[in-house]
C-alpha cells in the first residue's frame, strides 16, 4: 500500500515538472545583459555601445550595462568575452581593428573567427584620404602623380604601426604603384596634428577625427573610402570614382557574442538591433557623431569579417607589417 502511494506521488511530481518547466528555462532575457567595450571610455566604440545599450534595454525589457575593459589595443576585453558563458548575457562591441589584429599579431589569445558569434553590424562609415594644405594635390590622381614623381619622399601618418590606417595606406600604395614612408603616432589625434603641422603630407583617418579640421580648412580630403559617397561629404569623390573600383576603406562597429551561443538568441538579438537601428532618435544620435547606422544578418557580418581578415593578412605579408 505504501509502495503504491509512493509511486503515485513520484509520478505526479514528474508530470508537474513537465507541465511547469523550471525557472531557468524561461524566455530570454531573464536578467540584465552586459556589453563589453574593449577600449577606454570616450571613443567611437564606447559611444556606439552606449547608444545601443539604451536601445536594447527598451527592446528587450532588461537593463543592458556597458563595461569598459581596455588594454593591449582591445585584446584584454575581447579575450574576456571569448571566454565568457555562451548564454547571451555577455556581448562584445568591436571596431574594424578587430579584423586587423589577426593579420598583424600572431599571438592573440583567441581566434578572431572561431571564438565569436557575429550578431550584427551597427555602424559603417568610410575612412577619408586627407592631405596637408601645403600638398599640391586636390584629387587622388594628382596625389598619386606627385608621389610617383617623388618616390619614398612623401611621409604619411598613422595612429600607430600595424593599425587599420597603416594597412589601408599600404594597400592603396600597392594598388597605386607608389612608395611612401610611414610615420607612426600614438593615436589618431596626434597623427592629425602632425598632418596639420606639415610633419607629414598624407593620412587615412576617420570622418569623426577629420571633419572639424576639414571644416576649418586646416587639411583637405581628396577621396572617401566608401563605394558610395559619404552623406556627410557629398562632394567628395569615392575611391571607386577615383580609379580604385575594387578597394574599400571603412571604419565600422559591430556586436559579437561568444561562439556557441544558441542560434535563437543570436536571432533575437539581431532582430532587436535591426529595429533599433532604424529608429529616428538612434539614427540621429549616431549621425550627430558623424556615423551612419548599418545592419546586417549574422551570416553577412561573419562573411565580412572573414573577407577582411584575408585581405589584411595579404596586405601585411606583402608590406612586411607585423607587431612581432
């Protein structure tokens, strides 16, 4: 008798468990999310992260917290996310330097493609090809002719060796058939100041950094790195229009998660970002900083990352660029 009662109780408990799943299986997200920014506060990546955090908080109904973990040019924070739980509660915001690092640094503690699940592109803007006011060239073709007439005599600034700007300039030089000398600085700001002061003659820099000095007339832009004209500089020819139809030089920001995260969570986050990035207030906040909202599917973002890594590895190998 007691045995039959015990079996009946166990069966009832089993049915109850099937009908009422435990709390850990409730719909995602069930708690606040964290976005890791692998750079110091105040930069483009940080600003984009905070705009996205506000939008995601409203879309997902949970707080989204931004945490800056700077160090080793973004490697520290990126590695933190690579080794985080794959549950959708820790995300990573990366810039276009994410695809440059594996091309120039053979000792990364993570695999840039294998260890991350791409969610979506967020911002996509062309880099600008800029010259100092003393340079006698108003177009990219005029600058190329000038550089060919003075082999290895023209200096160009970069925000640092093995940076995106460095690789873009080397790719441009390879395709244009010119030779210039790199002068590395500690950041985009010092590189721009060197261009203004005439220490260097050329640089490839972001629209955010260049815009104030272009408006003041302290430097000149001779080309935009996008395939279509930058809405912030509608009169500036693109690389395509300047004779380089297969070349694109972009600054972008996107969101990743640790590899192995459930596909339904990736889909949920991607859909939320797509809704956020067409909202007028979000678009205007980004535009006020000289940035253009952009979206992609996870597969599109993954393909873009893979293609850029291959391209930068090829450029770095041909130019002998390495952090080692």
